[in-house]
C-alpha cells in the first residue's frame, strides 16, 4: 500500500500480546499505515465498541479464543450493532476447525485466517490478508 493512502484504523481483539506484536510487524512489513486499537478480551472490546461516539474502524481483527466472551460471541454481538454492519471482520485464530470457519462465515466474518506457526508464514499471511481487506474498502 502506498504512503499516499490514508492511515487505516484497525481494531485488534486478541488476548495474546505476542500475537499483537506479530500483527504489528506483519503490517509494518507490508507498508500498511495504520493505527491499531487493541482489546485483550471480548468484554472490554464489546464495552468499547458499544460507545456511540466511538469512530468506526476500517477493519476488525478478531481472535476466536478470548477470555471473558469468546470470539464467536463477540462476532455475533458486533454484527448485531447496526453501525458496524459495513465494517469487515477478519477472524485471526489458531483454530483449524472447519465448523469454526463455516459458523463465522455464516455470522458475517469477511475472512478467516488461521495463524500459521512459522513466523515468516504468519507475517506474510496476516499482512496480505489485511492488505486485501483494506484495498476492498
């Protein structure tokens, strides 16, 4: 993405600080200019997202395995908020379950990215996935 594009606003709902650092690195390596707002559990994310005055993000990255409200519950509640209806939500998870992939797609997730275990694969797949979602919008 070129430097002339606006800075993207991305909300990251992820309880693992190491994964948040890898997400930042993946976006930096792709040259994606963004402001990340991170939430470490589902309850905190939902409480913040429900605030009416909050600006909408360009994209939400959502882990499925979260404390205090799992990712499927969070996805359902976000999709139930009319003002978030056009915000793409990308599932970023270690789950390889086909049922998780199918269920989140039915619930309105725009994309499902399984977190690769190899660092270079993680950086490439997350960076490319986010870049493609931002270019769509």
